C-alpha cells in the first residue's frame, strides 16, 4: 500500500451553527484507491487544534512507511 496524498475537509451543519473538519488520507494498492479518515472535530472546540497538529504528524509517519492501521490511532480528542 502506497500513501499518496491528504487534505482537510469541512462540512457546515445545522444551517451554519457548527462547522466540522476532518482529515482524509489517500492510499493506493493493487485494487485501487483507498481512503482513511481522522475523527471529526468541531471548529472552535477545545480539541480542534489537535486536527492540524496530529494530521501533520500522521502524514510524516505515513511518508516514512508506517501503516495506516498503526497511525490512525494517533489522533487526540477530548471526550
């Protein structure tokens, strides 16, 4: 499996009352394109800063050959 790219996606919900963001990661294997996603974060929430900080760490790990199954657990969230 080969890591190809990533992006931050955004969704406006409840007529603009909340904005959600998450990271999407794209891989390719013999059968085609695969996708992994981070948890969803609410913009402005106490853990929103974790999205960009943790996404960049995960991207570096994926580029260094780590498997998605290993690094997908590295996202922090407040519960």
